[in-house]
C-alpha cells in the first residue's frame, strides 16, 4: 500500500510541478510540462520505475473514469453541439487532413530517400522499361 501511495504522490508531484511552471510563464501546457519532467526524471534515474509502476497501472486501468466529468459536461451542451455540428465536423476533418499532410511532407523532407528493395513488382517494372 505504501508503494501505491508513494507512486501517486510522485505522479501528482510532477503534475503540480508542470502546472507551477506553466503559471510562472512557461508557454507549454502544465500537463505536458509535468509529463516531460517526469520522463526526464525517469530517464536519468532520479525516479525508479518500480516506485510508480503500481500507481500508474492503476491509473491506466481506470482512465475511463477520469473522462466521466468531461462526458457529463458535453451531455449538458447537447443543443449547442447540434447547432454547431457542421462547423465542428468541418474543423475536425480539416485539422486531421492538415496533420496528415504536415506529417507526411515533413517525413519526406527530413528522411533520406530509401532505395527500392529488390524483387518488388515496382522494381521489376522499372527494369523492364530500362
């Protein structure tokens, strides 16, 4: 039980650290800052995985319960969501396409071209034309 409490305290401590850094003026969301600090602490060995493993497993298993307040809040906004459904759907589609395009183009730009693998049909077509 003490391991679980220690793990929860560590996770909540890093979450609080992230939110504190955000309030001081770091322009990154507090939750993201806390996760980055937590990852860094795990990477350098400041925190041992065993210390937080039980607590994090518990939180992951029950993550759905953490979204209940959000779901209830959305249920209360049903009429607003219905009126704005087309705008919400359009923004979702545009943002997903933008993320796909940006990711693909950045990957194409940053990664070197890969040589064709021998034996693939595309490779044989090129050989026949040459």
